[in-house]
């Protein structure tokens, strides 16, 4: 069986991190984000097609070196084609029932149950669905039994037909490819799914966890989820002089900590926290937080530093950036 991972976007909501890397390769618990998707695919998916536009060469070269236990082909989109166009672009390579995964989602979907549900219903397409408190930022479905009768992308507050959102995982029969126009940008969410809902589209709600990792808030939420589900660890050779660790954290070999860490913090290799406080944040490889600094709800890029007494909150600091002594950075993007 085959799966298509849609990983072609520019990753604008994670800039400036995505100026230097495609979103699929942004580290999540110190591993490329796309690997977390591959980790959860069952063995029956023996071929994966990764559809990429932005930084195609980087993704191609990554998979040339990575051993993921199955065949992975990275397919270039010379121009961005949207979520539907990305699938249409690889249509000639597809055969039989196939899965489609958005490349920036972390979840606990049981694929075996998802596939069994799809086959029982016998329709051309099935969407995985997840219930959220506020669906206004997502694609939302209206349901009658297992049938999706409406698909509304990002409804206005109070106008959502339910709280079940498109979870970014789909099972398609080849006939769905005929619903996607060729040669232009196509939105699966705004064009294909509403058309299918008018005829035959099923929905598979699942429990557990789900997060979009394509925004700062979503990325940090995905980090919390993964830490709480087996990702937390402290390497025995990490340097923890006078460190205080609160809650779930990931401290790898090569990291140095002498401050307060946690909850929900991931340190990259070579990162350093020196008598500082870091919570609900991620430090990428080589990042350093100097004495008296405070970092909350933020991502600190590779080889960046937060100076003594500085504060960084709800922000993304790009690679190689120096936050000066005692500066306050609140809800900013620094490159």
C-alpha cells in the first residue's frame, strides 16, 4: 500500500526557522518532523511519496541518507499546487487504495482501524476526524451517521456544523484522483472535499491526541503531547550541575543545564542553560540561554543565544540570532 505525505508548503507560520530548512525537517523532539509521521505508519504501507515544492533538494537529500525501513520517493512540485494539486501531481505513481497525510500533524490515529472502517463503508474517500473545543481555525464537518454531509473550511465563530475537524489524514480510492483538476493549484479542503461530501464522503472520528505542528502554538502543543507520551528523557551523560528539572523534559547527550528547566522543554544537542529559567519551550542544536534569562513558550533557533537577564516569551528566534542582555522579546519573530 502507498501513502502520500504533503510536505510542499513554505512553512510561513514557523518563520524564521523555515528560512533555513523546510517545515518537514524542522526538529520535533530532536528528530525531523516528517519522521514522526513515518514512525506511525503501519508495515503494510511499504511505499511513501513525499510531495515537496519548497527546498525540494533538502528533503530529497535527507531521505537519501535516512533509513526509514520502507521505500520513500521525494517528488518535486516545480510550482506550488495546493493540497489537492500535490496529490494529483503524483497520480501516475499511485495504484489501489492509498493514504494521504498532511506533513505537519502529530496524532494517535490507529491506522489499522481507520483502514478497516474505510473498507467497510466502501466509499471513495474517508477522512480522519478529531473533536476540538474551538473548530473555527480548521476544516469542520457536518455528519449524518458516518457520512460527511458538509465540509466547511475555517467557519466563522458560531457557524461550525460540529466540533469535528479534518485531522489531515485521508484514505482514497483511485477514482478520487478524477475529482482533482490537473495543471493548476487545487485545495483539497475548499474544492475536493465539498464536492465529495455532496455524493459520498465518510468520516472516521478518533480519540487520543492530535496537534497541528505548523504554528508556534501548535508546535509547542505537539511537543507537550510527545513528551507526555514517552518522549521525555534525560541522557545519563548530559551535564546537569545544579539543575532543577520540573515536569516532562528532554535533555540529550551534550546538553548542559545549571538552571531551572520545565515543564515541557526540549533541549537540542550542544544546547546550554546557564542559571536561567526555561519553560514550555524548545532549544534547537547549539542554542544557549545565559544567566538570569527567562524563556517561555518559545523556540530558540540553532546556535542562537539569549543574553544575561533577557526575556523571550511567545516568540520564535531564528538561527544564529543574539538576543542582547536584558532585552525583552514578546510575541516576536527574530531572524
